[in-house]
């Protein structure tokens, strides 16, 4: 059984920062790419950022220059450093992992709320 456990969400004022973490646990975990998605009320889930095993990254235009994704392969953990947060960043943030043997897994989601 594979689990993705997220942490780090919360309430922050506009201009502030938060750091999200997502740790994958279970047996025989080999991870291809990992990423973060978000879903705001009434909207579809959208990609925020993705990182490959080798460290290549890709970001949504809306977060470029403000968010940074990173990973620790030894800990099977992915991070999302979010700076200069805006009210429009308010959403539930989901961790995503593409696993070699188990396919795609999602975390339970963590709420990020940015007040104006």
C-alpha cells in the first residue's frame, strides 16, 4: 500500500509564504515524476508544478517566479515553496506521484488560504 501524506498548508496574508511537503511511503516505491496540483472552489484541478527524478521542473504560468518545487529522492518527498502568495492562490493543494510499479497516486489535499 502506498500513501502520500501532505503537510504545510494554512492561512497566510497576501505577500506571505508557505512551504508544502509531501512524503510517499510504502513498499517498493520507485517514483518517476512528482508534482503539485490545486483546485479552487468551483474550478477544475490544475497543474501547479512538476519535477522529474532528474530534477527538471515545469511550472504553471500563474506561479512562475513565485513558487519553487524541489524533491529529496532519498526521502521520497516533494516540496513546494510558495512565496509572494496572492488571494487567487487560495485552493486545496494536492500532491501527485507517478510510481513505476503502482501508477499514479494522489495525496489527500491540504488547504491553502491567502487573505487580502
